[in-house]
C-alpha cells in the first residue's frame, strides 16, 4: 500500500521542513509570518495523516517509518533555526536533536535487520510538545516583528514549555531504549 493519502501528507511535511527553515532564517518579516504558517500547516498534517490512516485503514509500514522521520526532520530543523536566531538555548537543541538522531539511528538499524520499531505514546506526546514549543516561539517572533509588547510574556511561557518539552524528550528517549532493550540486544548494540 505505497503512496496513500497519509503517506503523501507525510512526504509533504518532509518537503515543508526545509522550506520552513529557509523562511525562518530570512531577514524579511513577511517570511517570518510565512514560516509560522508553513510550520503550523506541517504540524497539522501530522495529525491529519494519522487520523486518515487509522480511520480508513491506510496504515502501512512505509507510513509507520516515514511519519516519525518527518516529525523529527521538521522539529530538528525548527530547533536549529530557532537557535540560530538566538531564541532557543543551544543545550535544548543538543538534547532534542541528539535524542532524535539516536532514536532514528536505532530505528534504521532495526529496520535494516527486518525489525519495525513503532513510536510509543510518550514519543507522540514528545512530538506534540516539541511542535507546541516551536509554535510558541514562532508566535513570539511574529509578535515581535509587529512591535507587540506581548511577545516577552509569550517568550517566557515558551521557555517553560521548552524546559518541559526537553524533559519529556529525554525521558521518552530513555523509555524508548528501555522498551526496545531486547531489540537493541539482538542487534548487538
């Protein structure tokens, strides 16, 4: 069941990730607005593709592999871009991107060995929190370009959601390794 609608949305999210990054890093305020919209649409495709896959029985191994990969690409690029704008602390980027690379590497090695490792509920919560953090920071950036005084409060709220997100990110990474310890052992890692 190759390219069904959920898989097409997932691929679209993967394509939107570098587009988002280019818009975010542009100096134009209009591009920052566009970055917010692109990230919001990309985030929504994550919910829509999952809903469609479950509702219509369009769940596929390709989708099970690509969907978390698309999330990791989108969120990792967002965190790197926000760090380049000095909005997100570098330690948060290391934690998020490091965890994502570790989990993606493990999933890839397992897939090569013929073992499909599915994301956990905690991993899905982590993805939602990370996307929420990025949206908070993007909202602050958009508000700042409009000269809104509310952006400082939004930035403070975003920071605390970021801290929670990083904690959940690290816990979910450890949980992921614990749940898949037998697979890790079988792979000789």
